[in-house]
């Protein structure tokens, strides 16, 4: 069963409702001759930064913001225009708000400009120095030697738990959390959960299934390993970790962390409970401490002890057929500079200096700054070190393919979790759907 996500009050995110209305051009539209265009989902927070950019370019080329009501509408128009050699100058992807469905296929069809060409010819003082950004995250935009997109922010794939719950169930915090070790590591918790319908390993088990499936699909090369022994074995682990979570009717959770603090669940993934920016890490720390427990950060369930994964949060692409590549590239540089990267609209910045400053600010903020009542005002050094060490160790970064997950295989995942179909039926269903999707 999918549990409704509840987000810490200081990190409340306004969700976009997919309503299917017609395309909207921003009221800030200037004349076509003086602008270059960007396609984006309506009400995406980053629009405020675009407007700041336009304000700074009073006598220069500015961005014409073309807004769409939802992801499906934007993708439909974008696909048709790109296939016809037309389309906007800039395209924006946001993991929360959408922006492009099947982005990897578009990249594999060579529909976007190569950032390497723009970087190599830029001799300005504001030229992009790739050493200023995390290598693995930035290299995720490279396909067949061409840099097709520029990451703006990313989401570390980490889980939150508490020392108290780990001690209670003898979970060894010194070892990495892998599929191979999961059942043994969680044996005490799993034995107790079988006696109750109010316990689960993960906050959202469907998200863990999507993560496993995504890691076995190469959307760029249109291939999958959903019939491999590793995948089938790992899915078997997930199957054994699944349990229905049915909290008592009188329970009223204020936050997504509450089931964890009560001992009803073992882990909550960061992107299921809060935003990606360092402030989220600080807010989580103080909330858990205010409840008398000790927060712990771990790498999420993975195939290897050496795997430290992240997902792309925000990305900018430039149309290969644009006549305004230099102007579009200038905006990308603006989005990557240290000052812009420090904005709350960005999330977890790729600019190393901006990230370092945000982490320092987070450490210095007290509990009251997060709206949390807690006497102590110093975040534990071990907690911060776990967070920064994970970020420094990231060696895998990719898109979450939400369109494939929710629109293509989502119904099969729901039926599998609810028990409507067995594991074997589920495997056949996703293998078949993935094959059709990748061959389109």
C-alpha cells in the first residue's frame, strides 16, 4: 500500500495538479525578436530565477517563458516540434514538476546541443569549469562523448533511520545496506513485523521497487536486464521485505518521519520525506532529536557495498536546432554560478562552493530556525560527516524515469504490492511492458 507523503512544514512543496489545460505563454512575453524561448511546467518554482535573470538583461536577449499545464502536454508538443527540427531554445526538466517524458530517448536521437562545444569556445571570465562541480553528477549528461544536458541540482539516494531502532533490531550500522545482506540484517525486525500489520521496512515500498527496476533499464541504449539473475534475486529480496502497513485509526501522523519514530518502520528515503537541499538534513535532524531519538544517515538499498547513488533533480537542455545557443548557454551559466546555486529553489546545488556554504549555514542554524522546539542547538558532527561523506562518494547518477514508472508499469506495481498478482506474474508484466516501451 502506498502511504501518502507528508513533508516537514518548513519544506512544504506545492504539488502540480495535472489538469490538461491549454498552453500558456507567460505575461512577461516580450517581442520574439528580443527573446529566446524556454518550455516549462506552469508554476515551477524556478520561474522566479528566470525572472531575476530577465531583470538583469534589460538591454539584452531575454527569456520568453512558455508555460504548460502538465508534463504530458509539454512533452507532446516538444516531441512534435523537435522531430520537425523546430521547438524552443531551452528545455527544463524537474524531477518534482516534470518537463520531459522519455528524456533519454530524445537524447539518444541526438535532439539536443552538445554543451562541450559551447564550453570549449567560451573564453569569458564566467566560463564553466567542470572541476567546480561533482564529476559523477556532471558526467551523467554525457552520452556517446557528447554532453547533452547540464545538471543544475541532484538528489542523494540516502535513507534516514534512528540509532534507537537500529539498536532495538540489531541492525549493524557499520555495514552497507545491500540486497545481499538485507534479509539477514533485518531478520529481527522482519520476524516482529510478521506478527503485526503496522510495521514495514520502507516508508514507500513501491518506490523501492521502482528504484530496482530503473537500475536494470538502460533508457539511453534501449536495453534492460529485467530477466537477469541479479534482478530476479534482488526482486526476491524486495518481495520478502514487503509488508502491509495499516496504522491504527486513532493514529494521526504529522510528518512522514512519525512512523519511523514510533518503530513502525525501519527506513525512510530522503526524497520521500523532504527536499534535497541541506536545510532538509538540518530539519530532519532537529525533528528527530526533539522526539528523543538520534537520526542516522545511510546509503539506500543497493546491489553493492560500494554503490553511492544519486538522481538528477533539475536539468537544462539546449535545442540542437536553436539559433540562440549562445544566449541559452548564457542562462545555463547563470543557473550554475555560485550565487544562483545558493537559492532555495535550486535544491541540492551542483556548484561545490554553493553547496559548502549551504552546509555551513545549515550547521549554524538552530532548531528554532526550523520551527522545532529543541533545547540543544548543535548538530552532531557524525551526522554531518555521514551526509557529506555520502555526497563525496557518489559514483552513480541517473534520471528517475517517472513517466515509465507511473504511466507504463505503475498499475502492475500497485497490483503486485496489493497481492492482486503474484511475483511471477509481475515479472512477466514488467518485462513485457519494458520491451514494448524500449522498442517504440
